C-alpha cells in the first residue's frame, strides 16, 4: 500500500500540473474553486492533506471528476491492479478511506472503494460530477446519499445511478462503518 504522505505529495503535484497546464495562477484556481489561495498553495506543496470536500471543489474547477483527478495523481499504467499496489487515501477531516481499485487503462471507467466511518459525512459540490456518470453500490452497512433535495437511504446491495450534477452529501448515520463502491464512467 502506498503511504498517505506520498499520495498527498502526488495529489499536490497533480493539482499544480492541472493548474499550470491551464495557465491559471494560484488565485485563479482558488477563485474558480471557491477556496482560499493559501489552502491551494499548501496542498500543492504537500504541506496539507486535502479533504474530500476540497478535492471535489478543485476537481470541479478543472472540469474533472474527483476520481479522474485522483487517478492522474495515483495510478501507474497497466491492466492489472494488485491490492497491495492500489493507492489508498484518507480524508484527514472525516477518516473517509478511498481505495482506487481499477487499473489505469484506456477504459473510460474508474472503480473506487470507499469506507465511510460511522457518524460521518462528506459533502461534494455539483462541479465534482460534471462530465461523468456514476453509480454508487453499497457493499456493507448503510449509506444515506443526499442528492440536492432527494434523500436516498441505501442498504448493502443497493445501487443508485446519480442524476444530473447537484450538490451531494455522502452520509453514514449508523453506528457502523459503511463500505461502498463508486463506478465512474468518464464521458469522451
């Protein structure tokens, strides 16, 4: 398993690459993502571990899904993704654990396994869902997925296709961890 500190540095480097490739300053990215310039600076330098919410805002500013941004930072090319080599990232704010399961190939699909601790929630802005389609499949536990005004109470085995991009919240209202898979189909 890759250390979280190494992943944080790669995420920061990827954010800098995405920003610079667009010709944006730190202030430009901060304004587009509605976050502070200081936070973007700390993340890019690997001095701060970004939260899932922050990554959602930054990826949305780039017009990328969070999954695509993370895959660009984490994955090596190849058809086989061994568990021991799959990048794992932990949100420092919530303890949300993200494992990128799928290999980085030409397939327009990402498969991510999430563990959301009991009593925690992770908000995601609508911009994090632009240009993609997603499924959420609950593997263990219970997940409440708030999609705009809609509330979806999901149990193990339930699978939901996300609708048009709106602000969302992944919420575990139970006293046990929830494990779910997110399948992202990237649009060409």
